[in-house]
């Protein structure tokens, strides 16, 4: 499984919004500058996130975006499933129940099911707030005398 640029950039965009959560609505231009991501690319990601009510939007002079909920309410797994369409390690795991004609006798299916379980549990166990806390801890412990 490989996470696309869309998934990685959506995660970075939402982390940026989480980091600046108390500053009101944030323009894509500001996120683009801070994250070094093309504004046009962010404009392609926003509709995907808007479908899931992750963002609040405000139009006009002070317009922009902000998270609809607190950063601890968003998991990395949720964000990546939204942007990637799924996190299955193999195509036959994309649909439940499994539609593969060989699923009944496939000797490798338990391997893919186990891998899928590990991936989903790991990514669903990490929130945007966890990432921010980890980043803050790294900078707090990074001092020179």
C-alpha cells in the first residue's frame, strides 16, 4: 500500500489547521505557504474534505477554513480513507463482504486480513492532536546549553 500525494497533503493541510485552530479561519494561501504545497492542489483536496464535514468554511475577505471539530476528534485513518478511498493492502479487501471468487479457498486471505487490521488499528489510533503533541514534545526537548 502506498499513500498518494493527495492523502499526505490532506493530512498536512489538516495538521496546519489544527496547529492554528485558535486563530479563526485560515486561507488556503497561508496554508500553501507554510506547507509548501501548491494552492491549486489544496483546492482539489478541499471538496473531498468538505463532503465529510471535516471543515468549516467562510467566504469573503476574512474567509478561509478551520476544523469543524477539535483536533483530537480526527484520526489519521479517517483522513486517509477519505482521500485514498480505502486503506486495503490488496484489491480483494476493498469490498465487504469479499467479492473475490477465490476468497473461500484463498490461503493468503488471512494474511491480508491481518495486515489490514494492523494498518487500520494503527492509523485509527493516531489523532491530529497526538501528532501536534508529539511535535511539541520534540521541540520542547530540543534545547542546547
